[in-house]
């Protein structure tokens, strides 16, 4: 099947007959003007070097070159085929904390960048660094939900990541145990693939700490590495919500939240991974180095791909014709003029 990426550009081919008409008209006007100076047959002898064939040849070469350029710019394709690729990579499920405390500042300044914003920026950079890996996304508060199972579609993964908002999850809390269990279910069916869970959280207000450690140990038992990214600081800060601060329903005083680094580090240790603080300048590099220790396996993907880009062929033909046109002069070729295939020598 022969198709074009930009078929609408083929309308430019109408320029070719237009230029031909202009050329024919110009030749007609030229001959008409020559007749004003005398008999064309006599004038022909006065211009022995002028070739009657070169101008039509040059305009033909130029029009063919123009046609090739227009076809090339329209980007012709040879067709579509089903292409399978073999890749080596790992599967990574990112579990994002969407509890209200993620609205709080990631630093000690109450007006600083929100933890959720910090988390999204870091995770987007992490996904941008993936190559042949598959990535999935889980979000959790009081419950955990799979937003996207492991996939090689990084664009969709980042789109879902940026859509996360704690306001979308009314069942609040920090149910890390459910997040890990849900992450395990988000992996693919390939049991040989190296797997890792990246948990990004402030590790505060846990539903069941013992249940968390059991879930992490279960993941490690199934050769799933659990790495933890902590967001926030140990300094308590208020939680901004709707232009005010989150308040305790019983006392009415503002709720303060702080990063529980000690617990986050214990989770990572039990999951045979590492703990990094998002505020650390080398946090992303350390995480990437840790992920490089996960066993990479061959992954096969199948997709329809457009193949056989043909435009270089047409552009090369156009280039050759343009160069040829430079060397085609309007005057006769002297050595051809000496060839007399159809004349007999007159003997005296």
C-alpha cells in the first residue's frame, strides 16, 4: 500500500502544468518577436550555436525535479506492517500518597511547594529516564486504586500522574498496606520480569503499621523490591485546604503534619530497597542506581508501525536532476554536431 503523510501537499503538483503553459507561451512570444527581425530560417543560420532542443530538455528536467520535490515533501510511505521488538527492562509500579497531608509544604516553610507538587515533579523526571521499562501507577489514601497497570506508554502514565488530586479521594488516611497489595496486582503476568515498587509518601497517619510491614515482606518474598521516597520534613507544618488550614474536628485547632522518616526507612529496609528524601539533591540518582540492581529481562512488544519512508528516493532524484540542469547549456554540443549519421559525403 502506497500512502502519503501529507497528501494535501500533492495539490502543489498543479504548479507543473501551470509552468509548462507559461513556458509554451513564452516560446511562442519569442518566435513571434523573432519574425519581426526577419525570416526565421535565415535568422537560424545567424545563430549557429543556439540549440532548438536544449530549452525543451531543460524545462522537462526542471519540471520532473519539481514533481519529485513535491512528492518527497508529501512524505510517501511504503505501507504498514506488524513489527515486533525485543527489549530488556524491568516493571515498576509507582504508588502515590494522595492523603490530605500531601497538600502540606514539602519544606519547613508553611507556604512552600506542596508535597504533591514535589512528588509529581520527581516522578515525572523518573519516568522520563525510563527506556525499555514498563511503568504502572497506583494512588492511595484510605484505600488504594490502580490508575494504570504496567505499560510502556509513558505519555499516558505521566498524564494519569499529573491528574492525581487528594480532593478526589474522600476516604482519607494513609493505607500503605493496601497500596503495596494493589501495586503487586498491577504488575504484568511475566513472572521472570524484574519488579520494583516505588512508594512516595510522608508515611504519616498509618491505618495499620503491622499490616504495612507484612505487606512489604510479602512483596520482598515475591522478589519485588520496595523503594520509598519521603516527601516533607520532620518539622510539623499545617495542611492548607480551600484557602484555609485543615482543622481537628474535635478541637478546631489546625492540624500539623510531619514526615515520618524513621518508618519510611524501615519500610524500605524490609522491602530490600532504599529510602530517599525527595528534598535530597541526589535522591533521583540514588533511586535510579537502586533500580539498576533489579534484574532486567527480555520483554516483547508488538505494534503497528509505518515503515519504508520513501521520500529520500524522490529527493535524491530531484537533486540529481537539478545538478544535471546546471550542466545543460542552451547552446549546441559541438562534438554531437560533428556526427553525420544520416548525411553522405559529397565527392568532387
